[in-house]
């Protein structure tokens, strides 16, 4: 059976509407101007803390921490439902799970919120485990999360890392995973190829077709035997 690590934002779900919503509410409370939508999109995959740190009016570490915690409060209250699942993702994940492959969600988003997003869209039961960060953590790149999993024996060389940003590709490769880039998210083909992507896929359907050829097998397992 195979091992596949999936990124969340830009790979399984489109978080832009949710992120813009939460940032606008946060900036309103903090008394600062919210950045335009295009600027927000550049920070998908890096976390809101990186965006807030680049904004005027939040140079004071205490105010920056307040902005980040305020963002996650709004995320939990009203942001989760504003995500959008990419077409074809649920069927692909269910098929892979029924084939018995090990599926892990690896994200820089706080683990509790990543789980909430997956649960909201009935994706959680497809995953063996969800690995992320904590709301108050300093920024962790995907490589730091993956290296911890490799040391714990969760991630084994020869599996796959599927993501839409350079950090996904470089981190997967550094930890013995085959990096697969998706261009329907927020990273460009040049970004992904420059970071070592083994293959690029323009849609979940094309990714699914390729995985069927690389990881063949009968759908014999119960995809929904795990509980929240």
C-alpha cells in the first residue's frame, strides 16, 4: 500500500474567501486597513501570521499576537464554512482510502482548525491522521512538520507529497517523498518545478488518474471505519 501526504489549502480546498473574510474582520477590530484580495492570496500556504507581520500597524509583537489570535477566533466562528472543496477531491480521497493507502494531512495550519475544515466537508474520515501546528506557534514551514514525522517513523521514504506551493515540493523531497505539484491552487508551474516537483497536475481529476496508474488496487476497505 502507498503513503500519500496531502497539503490542505490550495490542494484539497480553496481557502481564499475564508481568509479574506477573517482578515477583514480582524483588521476592523485592530483599526488597520485590510489588504486587497490579491495580496492575501500570495500568503496562502504560509499562514496569516506572515501576512500580518508584513502589514503596517502591527510591528509591536503584542499587537501582532493579538491580530493572529483574533484571526483564528473569527476563523473558528465564521470562516470554516467559507472554504470551497475542489471538484473531484472527495471521490479521489474515498477511492484511495478504500484501496487501503495511508493518507495524511500535513499543513502549517493549526491542527484543530485543519481537522474542523476537513470535518465540515466530510473529508476527515479519509485521513489516517492530521498533522499541523498550534495557534500560538511561531511559523513552521512544511519541512519542519515533515521532518518531525519522519523522525517519528510516520513518514517513510518513497511516499508522495501533494501540494500547491514550493515549500510542499522542497519539503517533501528533503524527507524522501516524491513531490507532486498541483497548479489549480495558488502556486505557479514555475514555482513548483523550480522546487523539484516530479509531476504537475492541472486538476484533481488528472491527479486522480495518475495515482490510479501508480497505486493500483481493488477498493476493498471500508473508507468510513474511523470516528472523529
